[in-house]
C-alpha cells in the first residue's frame, strides 16, 4: 500500500479502501496501546511502528491529492 499511495496513481475507490483500513487499524492499535495491558518493550515498539506506518500511508494519500489538478466546472 505504501508504494501504491506514494506513486499517487491510486484510483478513488482504492483510496477509500485504504482510508477505511487506516481508520480500522488505527482504532485497534489505540485500544491495544491504551487498554491498560502491560506490554513488553518490543510489543510497544511494534505498536508504535504500526502507527507510524499508518501515518505515512495517510500522508502519502494527502500528498497525492494535492498533486491532482482541481476539477473546474464548465459553463
């Protein structure tokens, strides 16, 4: 997904799928990290790494959207 979003050629339907994935996984990671469980350091590092990966995916989608020309209405 990272490569796909970084290229900026992802169709809108796929972007919606990726955004849903980011939302679902982000919520799951937030519940795990704030659920009061005593996590090992390596597990905490993996959770943090997953959050950063999701953030990078989102930033790639945002950058790709900024590179797209704005559609203008024709009169």
